[in-house]
């Protein structure tokens, strides 16, 4: 599974201003920028992001083994964008090492 494939699935399914996916193999990190999703509880955020991926059996088939999710409002994203894109890239690389 490629990050771009996950990104395309999430872009089509979620009401988000931005979606960033990094990773390789079956380990990925997802950043979602959406005021409506950020307003949800942490558990509900996870459910919303997992739903379109689960519908395609990506967890059951092993295409995705690990998925780290960070959700930001547009305002918080403006402040933290540079840090989190760099952090996720390093985090995903460390999982794969």
C-alpha cells in the first residue's frame, strides 16, 4: 500500500481541508486538518478516519498494520504545520527501521 492510495481514499471520504499521509509498507501516519473532525472526541476522530479504510478491508488484509492519526483544526494547523510534517516523517521512518 502506498501513502498516496490512503490519501486518495481519505480525501474522497472525509470533510477535510488537508490530508497528509506518510509511511511505507504497512505502517503509516495520517494528519487530518478539519475543524469539524477536530471538534469530535478523540475516539470519534479515530473512528471517522478508520471507517473508509476499514470499509476497504485494509486492516483485515494487512495492507495497513499501524496507523498513527493526528487531527488539527485549521487554526492549530497554521501554528504547528512545519513541526508535525517533519515529526511524522521521522516517526514513520523510526517504525520502519
